């Protein structure tokens, strides 16, 4: 899997990240995994054509001292659709920007 990883985060900062995601993302049903919606402006042509598969999202996983954001864009409506796949450049930029802005906004030293 391809992902964007930031590690060596302090326990206090991890608590702030967890709180932010709890309040601003969708819980996945798995401990410490959240779904972040991708804006329509970043969707590829296939995803734009699959209105029934929306919303599209990427996973963010929290570990003891790390945050990992997958560079795989998926639909939560079904896992067999061809509209899910590795991020294009706009989606990759969105994933990285989301994580970097969250860290900046929270004052995390990473």
C-alpha cells in the first residue's frame, strides 16, 4: 500500500490528533482508523461518473506515535467497483495537504 507517514509524534500530540479526527472525520468501525472525504474537485473521470458510489474517501490510521494516510481513494458503498484506486496527483496533493494542515493547525511538532 502507498501512504503518507509521519512518525515520532508525542503521546500528547497523538491525543490532539485523535480528538481532531474524532470530531472532523468519519469513524471506520476499526479502532484508530478514520475516513476523510475527498472533494469532488479532486475526483477522476471514472469517480465523477459514478455518482452512486460517492462519497470517496481515504483512510487515516493512528498508531502509538504515528499517523498514516493511505494514498488509495475508495468508495464505502462497495469494494468491488473499479472507481476505487490509487490516488491521482490532485488526490495525492489533497491527502498530504490535509495531514500537513491538521498538524500545523494543532501545533504538532513532527
